[in-house]
């Protein structure tokens, strides 16, 4: 969470003049390297002995059996088997075929790149066809679509009793998004074109404020729930996200509403 705050501060610092320089883009990547180094050596630096995880972990075999027991019947079962069979042919099990690791990894990366491009282009086209702001599409479809993998991975580890891993995945993905998903494309663009990267500074302070608010809210919930996340905390977080969407959509169409322009 400290590095999440640091990432937000770096955003604020580099966005102040509306342009990103080569050195500033390099700072993003350097900060992420420092973040990884500190994580690896955190136990030694903090001199804190972490308690052993005594929570019962669901075994992989039991988890697979649970999935099989919950499989839908009828047409949904046929559809599920068809999808599984198709994906198994494209992405063979590397545990059974370890020699195909490189090819499976390469196909996976290319697939992600292609689908990401399609997602962005379709989202932009949808915004134009419906006559709505691209910002709204980015806040809803794109933001949700890119975070679905994080949602599923957090869901899986949470079912296994690894709540700390679920929270770390959510916070860590935001740090990765800022430092790598912004820093690396900017660095490549500046290196290839030789020009500075121009960024929009509209409503920057309000966005920074909202990012800080998410960190504070999550930390408050963790302390309030004694570092145990349950349904009550989940409802609160969903309520905050709903409020954020309403505010963002309203601000996109009426930026001067509620005195937003004068406050931020």
C-alpha cells in the first residue's frame, strides 16, 4: 500500500506539466524494480517473523472435484465441454507436455495482445455508434474487462483460504498498472519517436484524490475488520465503486458540476 501511494505521487509529479519525458518514463520502471527488490527482501529489512498460515487450504484435487460437481447440465454442459476441448487443443496441458511450454507461452501472449487490441477498437467503435464519451467506455467496459483476470485469480485464492494473497493481488496489480503498463509503453514511444509523450491533465487532481481514497478505504476496512474481509466489507467496497462510476460519468458530461473545477 505504501508503494501504491508512491505510485500515485509519481503520477502526480510526472503529470504536472502534461508531458512525459524519457527520464520520467524510466522512473516508472525503476520504481517497480525497487518495489520488487524490497518485496523479496522485506522479511530481512523489517525483521518481522510472519506467523505460519494455519488456515486449512483446499487441495487442488478437491477444488477440481468441486468444479466438476457444479458443472451445468444440458446445453450449458455441451457448450462448456466444447469450449474446454477447443482451448485444450490450442493450449495443451504443459504438465503433460512440458516440451510445448515455449509454444504455449508464445501463443498465450499473442492471443492476449490480439484480444486486447480488439477490445479497445470495439470499445471505441461502440462509443462512437452510441454517441457517448470514450471516457465512459474506458471506465466501464475497458476497466472491467482488463480487471476480470485479477477478479478470477483473487476469487480462486480466496476460496482456498488465502485472503492475504487475494488482497495483495488487487493492490499489486494497480502498482503494476501504473509503473509498467504506463511506464513501458511511454518509454517505447519516446524511444522510437524521439518526442515527449503528451498526456491529458483534465481532472487530474480529482483522479489522484479518488486513488488516495481507495487506498485509505481499503486500509480502514482492513483495520476495522481486524484484517478479515467478509461480506460486509465487500458490500461497502461495491457501494464505493458504484459511487465512483456515478461521479465519473457525471463529471465527464458536466465537469463544472458541484464545483469540481474550482475544487480540483
